[in-house]
C-alpha cells in the first residue's frame, strides 16, 4: 500500500477543507501516488479520483423538540436551576417591564381621552408607588374611579334638583303667607 499522505494534504489545501473531508479513490491509488503537485491534484479532482466528502448532517430535531417542551414549561424544575431567582430573572427587569407596560397603557388612555391629564398624573404616581400588580388591576381601578365620578355627578344633580324643589316650595309658601297677610281680617 502506497502512502498518500502528501496527496491528501495537497488535496485538502486545494479543496480548502480538512484532510478528514478528502476522499481518495482506493482503486486508483497508483495514479494518485504519482501526483506530487497542486496542479496534478487539481487534475485528479477534475477527473473525479479525489472528491470532497459532503458535510455531515448535524440534526437539530432533538433541540427543536426540547425547546418546544421548554416553551410548555417542561425541564425547568428545581433540579434544572443553577442560579437564584434574581439571577434567572432580575427583580429590577421585572419591575421595569411592569412599569413600562402600565405607563404605556395610561399614555394610550390619555391619548384616546379615556382619562384626563389630572387623572393621568395621579395614576402615574400610583404606578410609581407600586399600587398596581398588572394591567388588569390598573384598568379595574380606572373603571372604579369613573363609576365613582359618575355616581358623584348624579348625586350632585339630584341634590341640585331637590334644592330647586325646596326653593320652589319655600317661594310658594311665602307667596301664600303674603296673600293671607294682605287679606283684611273681618
């Protein structure tokens, strides 16, 4: 058996790959052993006596399968955790995400005239003071405040109505009293 070490090295250089990827035809070993230059090696490659092996497949099937399971919440139990809770998802990052979400929401509400600038300011400060856990609680608070405002408005209207009725009643009574005072007593 002839040593084809040099030919393999030259072929790898010409094909710009590793020696592992070079295939030399075992039936044509004598012809290949004659090739002692890059030019000869190029000719052998053209003739098909030296071939570059295809890239070995590195399947990602198992990786994809595992990631899909991880998305469902698998493989994340206590045995898989290395860092502390804060190291895995910092409290500061959680806080920043929540604050940004809530501030974005009240900005949208102010733009669509669901809240006025005064309500916006009070809500902004409440958000900063960690009053709301999430968007749902903030929206509930806004709705509650709106209902409270409507109720107060209705009560004010009702009070005004009763005040007007009372005024009218007092005016009638006064008029009646004045009539009675004008009549001469017989």
